[in-house]
């Protein structure tokens, strides 16, 4: 009887709905591990193509960050070079008028005077500090053991706020020294070596400057300069302004008239340097009857304007280099896209098998998209590692003048990461969509 019922039982079993097989979803860690394994296997199968792809993106990221760091290195080097003279300062000297103004003819010489500074301080609110510049070239100096001729500067505390003239040992010229006209001096490092060769610290020692006895109160630190507008600071002697005007004036007439070689000032706000310069020109124009827009009436060297000019040059260079780097990065993205397209072609049967076993188009899309994204991110990480290694090696070397190494900026790293993310998405999405669009039958019928 069991034999007679067997066909009916079998028919019932065939008619019964199949029981669902329970399947376990892969959690995030397993998915990442599976993608990592698949990507490494794909890279291993096509070593040369994979290396060129990885190198393209890595070099694109590295060049983008390194080119920006190179520009910043030269930019900071230029600023350090300017800071050797003074930070954000402007030099003003008298010139020759080129325009008629105030009933005065053109071609007049503008001779600045000490009184001008009081008017500028009172009428130019955009000026933070201003000081006259008094100097005397080739002043004879002698000690008990040696002699020479040096540039002597008449300084005040306001002048020392503007100029970068640091004292390494001893003290600098004080306001009391200026008020009382004391014969004290601060020596540049080269001056100290020449006048007091056997005394590294000649504080309190006496020497003669223009045949007047002066006492050493300080020694300036040795400065490694690569530019100067009136001579190296190591070769200078600083004395109180009142002592210089009294003991070594350019001429008695200039001393009596209160003439000055020029003056320096610093704007209260660097962002409004143009306003400060306009106020100075207007104030001096009223004093000497020349037009504030006369280009020859005053000779002005504005370190802020020069710094902005250099910044614009460096910015233009950085934009050009960034475009070149982005092109290189895009070419690396095309390489990633090509690699993933080849992976889709080589694994078409695998895609068909996965779909036949129940994998959805969304899962195939996700698999290939994350695999391409992982490949691009791996390349970018290699590029950032290359940047870190090169910048560390370069910054450990002695830096030449006008260059401060390779400072890596976080904003450029963020920009490079964003660019890498866009390239990764753009390069991974097309092959992923191509893989997901395949039907199981098309994929299984594909021949390699």
C-alpha cells in the first residue's frame, strides 16, 4: 500500500510550497572584510594596471598638497625676509613734486622735518606708531684695540617698536637715554667683533664714536640677513636720537631746521593700510602744498603692499598648480574607473551567479561602488603618506634664504580629501551601475 501511495505522496510533496531557507545578513565588519579581500584579489590579478592606477591618484593628491605647501614655503620665507627689517612697516621719504598744486610749481623738493610727525600722530588715526629715522654713514669708531667706520642710527623707543633690532645681551636704548641725551650705544654683532674682539660681552666698556666717548650698554644678536635697505644690521651702532643729532648731525643747518632723513610708521590695522597711506599723504600734502595723489612728492616703500603683491603672485601660482594637480587627480580617477570596468568584465559570471542566488541589483551596485571607493581611498591614503614623508624629510634640511620648508596646511588637506572623495565617487559609480544593470541570464551567458 505504501507503494501505491508513494506517487500521491510524491505529488503532494511537489505541490507543497518550498520552505524558506533562513539566511544571515553580513554585518558591517564582514562586508568591509569581504570588500577588502575582493579588492586585494583584483589588484593582485592585474598588478601593473593596479599600480599605475594607485600611483595616478596618489601622485595627484601628493602634488596637490605639495604644490600648495611649496607656495606657502616661499610665501612664509618672503614674509620672514621682510620681518628682518620690521613687521608691517612703511618707509616715507621726501621726493620731488610732479604736479602743480596750491599755487606752487612742479619740480619742488619736499624736505621732511621732525614737526611733521607730531601732525601725523594728531591727524592720522589709522597710524598706530610713527618714528623719525636719523642715520649717519661712515662714522669713525675706535676702541682701545681696534677701529672702523660704521653706520650709526639715532633711535627712540618708538623707532625700536618698528624696526627689528633685538638686543641679545644687556639692554636697549631707553626713553630716559633719549630725554637726557646720554652717550650710550648698542653694538651690532660685527661691530662688537671688530672693536672688542677679545671681549664677547663688552658691557660697560667705553669707545669713541666721532671722537665722543660712548659706553656700551648692549649687544645685538647676530642676524642672518639676506636683504637690507640701508646696510646689514650686524654692522650698525644704535645710539639715542638726541645724542646722534647733537654729536654727529649731517649738517648744522639741517640740525637747526629739524630735518629728518625720513620716517617709519605702522598702520593700526593692516587690513586698512591704504587708508593709513592716504591719511599720511593728505597730511603732508597740506603741510607742503602738494597734491595727495602726486606720485613723485613722496617716496614710499610699503612692506604691506609688497607682501600683498607677493601673495597675489603666489596665489596665482598656487591656482595654476592646483589645476594641474586636479587634472592629474582626474586622470587617476579615470584609471580607477578603467580598473573597475575591467573588474566588471572579468567578473560578469560571478555577478550572474550572485544574482541567481538572490543578490539584488542594489547589493551588486553597493559591492562594486564600495570596492571602487575603497580603491580610490587607498590610493589617496598612499598619497597623503607620501606627502607626510617628503615634507618631514625636506623640513629636516637646512632651509635656504627666502624659503621656509613645506608647511602642510589643514585646509589644503581638507580640500585634497574632498577632491579625492569626488573623484572616488565619480570613478566608482559608472562601473558599479554597469554591473548592477546586468541580468542573471546575460551575466551567466557571458564568455571571457
